[in-house]
C-alpha cells in the first residue's frame, strides 16, 4: 500500500517512487530548489509552488493556459485557508501574454487600474521602460523600436524603421531628458536618424536636436 524507499522517497500504491512523494494513478510531487512541483503520472508538469523572498508564488496549468499568481501572505504555513492567490500573468493557448488581465487580446496585453489617471504628472504609468545604467549622462536611450522583418531573431535589427523614447541629457538632481522620435535614415540604411525632439523645457525641434523655441 505504501513504501518508503531507501533514499527517502514515499510512494502510495507505488513500489518504486522516483520523486519525493508519488501517488499511484494521481500525481507526483517533487521538491526542487525550494519549490514543490506537481506532475501527472506521465511526467507532464501541472504546476509548481515556490517560496522566495517576500512571499510564495504559483504557476499552474488551467485548461490550455498557464497562470502565474502570487499570494497575499508571506508564509503559507500559517494558514492555508487564509491564503488568497492573485493572478498576475497568463499565457493563453494562442501564445498571447496578459499582465493584469485574464483575457489578453493581443500578443502582449498590459492592463492596470491606474489611480493616478487624470493626474499623470504624478509620474505613474501602466508600462515603464527603464534603462538602469546610471553612469554620467551620455545620451543614453530608453524606448521602443518598431520593425517589420522576415524573421524574429537578431537579424530584425537590420529592419528597424523607427524608434520613440527618451534620451538622458543631465544626471544632476532628479535627472532630465528629451523625448525623441527617430526614423530610418534611408531605404537601404540600417541606421536610425533623429526626426523630431521635444526638449525637457518644452522646445520642439524637427530636423534639429537643439531647438531654440517651443
């Protein structure tokens, strides 16, 4: 009915458990690097629970989706019934990724209930693009690229047609930067040329990176 193997593995209805805990015809439970993994009897991963840092997290299969959740409690051992798992990200059957939504409608959908709506000057945002290089100001860029390419690997670098983002110009005090728009330099070019710049003070330049007037 039950066997404890010499290596400490436990099997119920299993004579040769090859993971920490195995139930015949049901599921297999194993401990890997401070995580519990859950597999079916065909070794298909159903999910895992991991405790790391402030609180535990869960990744589990739900139908044809994979759901990533976090707990509101830093210690699952205190009260299992008191735990609330909140979904943070989902990868659905079509490969769409949803952050803050359980029904992503595009390749990547990010949703948030932003309490600073109408007060965007508070510098809160649904999506943040951050360059963590904090050396002296050297025109570092934090932004996005737009490309149309026949492949999805590194060769796409040759097909970038535009960029939008911020260029760091001064690291004194709370730092400052300009908002820049770039477009492909020429039809056959692999470089981007600046097309428009909005400076920190509000000056706008088209065809110049040092506009003197708003």
